[in-house]
C-alpha cells in the first residue's frame, strides 16, 4: 500500500513558476497517493493547471507563509501533514520514511531531515550552497544543510517537516504574524507539549539556494526581523541570532580609532583573527580554485548580513520584506 495516501503535502508559493512546477511534479512522482495543496497569492495565468497536475489550488492573497500552511492544514482531513517549500523538491522515499518514523514513535511530534543543494545547482547558487554548510553561516545547525547522522533536536526548518495533523492543530499551528522563526516557534510548542523532534537523513529534500543578490536580501531581512522574534528567545542557543549584530557593531567601532587609538590593541588582532577564520573556511569549503573569491563573499554575507539588517531595519533602510519569500526571478 502507498503509505503517502494518508498524507497531505502543503506547498506555499507566490505564483506559478518553474521551481513550483518542479516541486509539484516531484511530489507527485515520489508521493503518488498524497494530496497536494498549493497555496498562491494570486490566481495562475492558466486556470487549468490544477486539473492537469492533479493538485488542489487555493488562492490566499498576499499573506505570510505561516498563514498559508495553516490554511492548508485546515483544508485537508489526511492524517499527516508534510511541509515543503516551493523552491524545493523531495528525494525518493521522503514522505514515506517520515511517516514510518512517526508511526514507530507515538511521542514523535515532528520528523524532518536534510535540506541540501540540488544536484544541478550552478553559478552563485552553488556557491551559496557551499557557504550554508558552514557553521559561520548556519551555526550549530549546519548539519541540516548536509546529510548527517540521525538525532533528536530542538527544531527543524519548515521547508522539510512532516507531522500528524492532529498534533499540529493541537499546538495551534504556526504563528501567522512571524516573518521568520515561525518553524522554531512551532517546534518549541511541540516540545512543550511533550513531543520529540527527529532529524533523519532519510527524510531528504533538495532545496534551491538563492543566487547571491537574493541571498543578500534574505540575510538582511532575516536580521531585520530579529527584534520581533527576540522576545521569543527561550534558550541560550536561541540567543545566537544576536551575535551577527554584535559583530557588526564591533567592526563599526573601528571608526573610533582616530579618537581612541588604544582601542586598536583589541580591534586589530580581533579583526585579523576574523579574516583568518573566514579565509580558512573558504579554503576548506571550496570545491575548485574559482570558488574562492565568491565563496569568501558568501561567507561574509552569511555571517554579517543579519547584523547589518538588524541595524538597518529600524532605520527604514531595508528592502521590502516579501523579498524573503520570492523564490524565482
């Protein structure tokens, strides 16, 4: 029996584009029995696309991703919910493997796994993918950007997340007011409800990395929103979101050196040490010599970009927040 028949795959998107089409196609291929619910901002140019692809199409208007996922959960009666981003696609066995884990452990609230770069990644998208495997960008959670050993964890990203629909509804679904960290907030409530969260390497999706410009926008917007999510910090590990802001403030303090030259005794060595660390990580992650300059840039953007956004956001200097959601340009 096709185990995916008991699941609904919820895909939030802005509009129909080649990435969304690929996501839907691969979901249909690897999970033939699953109900696929695609939630869009606006009606598609081709109104027959839902009939031709066998999906449920819901137009929500320009709402948050959390709102779309909650709407998808409300629109299905299937036992399991699977969340995947519209710029991602599943590996064979993705949904079935997650459901088996949930069936084997009644206390398991969420099962997910790696979201890695697609095999056909190229150009600056491939470079960004290399950067995101680094702890300089994704911190102690960098195992989620590569295939690592199975483990229970505190949270998983909503681009690859499978759970019982009943559990999702019991904790109130996702916070529709959040631009970022909606998945962390959901996972926290799952843990508070006594559920466990499992990262399994067999629950694999391929997640497209943004090209360098959109990657910069993403990191800036991510940083600009830490002030609204910071009040939800509950663990020391959550406080890592403020480190990029502290780092940027430190580097900006170099402007005071003409007036406080003694500060150079601290500023100079720390800055040099940071540069050595970034250069070392660039050499370690690069796959070929031509990767070195753009990878160095991607690591700096990934590491300091949120800090710049955190400082620029309150000043009204940020790009429009929905840049974060655009997955195809």
